[in-house]
C-alpha cells in the first residue's frame, strides 16, 4: 500500500483534552470549515449548521453543561446543529408555505450530515497535526444550548467539536479487534465474548487515561457495566426537546 500520510494520521488518532494557549490561524479555520462544507450531504440538502463559539462566557457555560473544565480552554470550538429551519425559510421565501421539513427523515439526514461534516473536520485537523475532541457532554442540557445560541424551531444541537494545538500526547486508546465488528454478508454472533475480548480488556487495563493518570486503566466490560447502571435523566429528555423544537419524529407519513 502507498505510504499515505493522512491514513497514518487517522490511525494515530487520539482525543486531545489539553491544548496550547494558541489560537488557530484564520486561514486554517477557513480550510476546516470548507472541508466540512465539502462533505457528502443527504439529498444535497445540507441540513445542518455550525456555530463557532469564541465568546469566553459561552465557552464557560459549555464547560459547565458538559461538566468538563478542559472544554473552556479549547482554542476553537464548534457546535454542530441539525438545521431544517434554513431550508424551511428558503421554501417560505419562495412562496411555499406548506412545508414538510419537520419530518423524522429530515431530522436524521441533518443528524448524519452534521456528524459527517464534523468527522471531515477532525480528519482535516489531524492531517494538519492539530488535536481534536468531540464533546457530546454538551447534550447534558440541550435546552440550555437552544437558549444560549438562540436556536430557532426546526434546529437541534447535537455535538460540539474542539480543535487546537495539542499540549499533551495521550496514548492511543485500544479498540476492539476488528473481527468482532466486521462481518461479511451477515451478522456473526459471538458466544464467548469473555474469551474473545480478553486481550482487548487487558490492553485497556494498561491504557493510561490522562484525565486520571494515577488510576488503573478500566477494561471494556467494567466500563460497559458502569454505563449500563447509570441513567442520565437530562440525556433521556432529549427526545422531548427534539419534539419541542418542532420535529415531528413520530410522523407516520414519513418515507425513508
Ligand atoms: C459522539 C462523541 C462524543 C464524545 N463526547 C466526549 C465528551 O463529552 N468528553 C470527552 O472528554 N470525550 C468525548 N468523546 C471522546 C471519546 O471519549 C473518545 O473518542 C473515546 O474514549 C476513544 O478515545 P480516542 O478518541 O482517544 O481514541 C466523545 C466521542 C464521540 C464520538
């Protein structure tokens, strides 16, 4: 295989949670936004928007919502927002008042488009030796985001992405063996995950998470059990916020 630099950098991915106090060049920001904008988009509809957050007070609030202090110090922060509002307004301004962009299909188109745009930005940033961090924690309080960013009906925040010059080099976090995740033509059931994941679990025990460098690594099963036992009430309320934003996600007429 060709010695492709970008692939090497993608295989070298690790989330970066601490950054140098150094802003990104305007030129780099522009390139990263262009990269997201150039990505594939369902039906060509581009049903998402990006909100750059450079107001320190808003960054503070995002860190508080995500309950992660390091968020406030990330030099470049973008909030990804599912956006059917813009296309509805475009229709309205062209005389079409009977609109249907509140559908579940459009919501999921916007959701997947936004994630594809975000990951394009991540790959672009990593190609430039920048660090990146997804911050799903902002969804602890989606209504607070809606209020803070004046998000209109038919929009929904889904994820924040942080980018900057890394101040740390964490270890690469071990991932599950591909054989457990890649199937050919049909799903393969694994009857003995205890055995199949043994070396992966061992590798994770040796992984040092720089958020808690003195604690022993946590294996996958322990992490999964913890997740399984925790219920985040605010996260569970997301569906009702999506509906309150005007998306008719139970729409039975909807087609996929
Ligand atoms: C959708 C999504 C949301 C995430 N949210 C957070 C977050 O709120 N805070 C955080 O520190 N890391 C977050 N992460 C990063 C993951 O914890 C990280 O990708 C995972 O542990 C694997 O580590 P790695 O990225 O270093 O390979 C998120 C990742 C994804 C894909």
